[in-house]
């Protein structure tokens, strides 16, 4: 009788174990496809795959921001190079020849008279007479 009980108990344990193992799906890395071992909520096999997936996910926004920041830094560098004294009058052609992009600026300032200054960080320009700009440096008080 004891032997029959032991065989029945062993059979039940083995069946439960087989059912448990068959319900678990083989998890694979979403980047490289390798089998994943470890925590049940793990999505990637290694840090390299996780980093690669996150970089791919954020690449579009990152590229746009990188391009805008590059244009802003380039504009500031051009303004700093042309305006070592703090205030100077420069032609539009000279700015364009250096690669200045008039559509990229960080802020604007409108005076009481209605003149609008455009700033790339601390370096600014004011359109004055036709084809000329006044380059200025923002002073913090």
C-alpha cells in the first residue's frame, strides 16, 4: 500500500512539474534573439542589447536635437568671432559666407521702440539698415 501511494505521489509531482515547465515560454532577447535566463521580466540578454535598443528608440529625437544644437553653437561661434569688441556692424553677406543660419536662435528681445534683437545664447544681432546687422553681447546685470 505504501509503495502504491509513493508511486501515485511521484506521478502527481512529475505531472505538475511537466505542466509548469510547458507553461513557461522560452523568452528571447528582442534585439539579438538569444534565449534569456534570469528574471521573468527581463527583456534583453546583455547590457549591450539593452543599450542598443534604447539608442535605436531615441535616435530620431536625439538626431534632431543634436542638429539644432550644432546650428546654435555654430551661430554663436560665428557671432563671437566677428564681434570681439562687444558691438559691431556687419553685412549679411559676411554672416552667410561664414555659414550663419538666421533661422536658429535661442531667444529674442524687443525694445520699447519695437526693435527686435535675436540671440544665440549671449551673442545677439539686430537687423538694422538693408543688408546690415548690429552684433551685440548680452550683458547680465
